C-alpha cells in the first residue's frame, strides 16, 4: 500500500480501500509514519468516517 497515493478526503486525511476485504481505512501521514484514524466496513455510512476525522482534529 502507498498511503500517499490515496485521495485526500478531508484536510490531510486519506481514505484507503482495502482490496481483499470490504473495509476503508482512514489515516493521516506523519513524518514518522502513518496514523490510523478509523477502520470501517465499506457498507457503513461514509459520514461516520468523516465524523471520526473531525473528532480527531479537535
């Protein structure tokens, strides 16, 4: 996986779609590595992922 090749969905948060399983990973890139914000089933409401990103920004 190349997280920096994934689309930015909110500020600097990115969404990675897992190929083998129906999950989305929401993460941020840091100079030390990748910070995982949430792992959600792809059938869930996408707003749930966005709300977790917003909560993480506070």
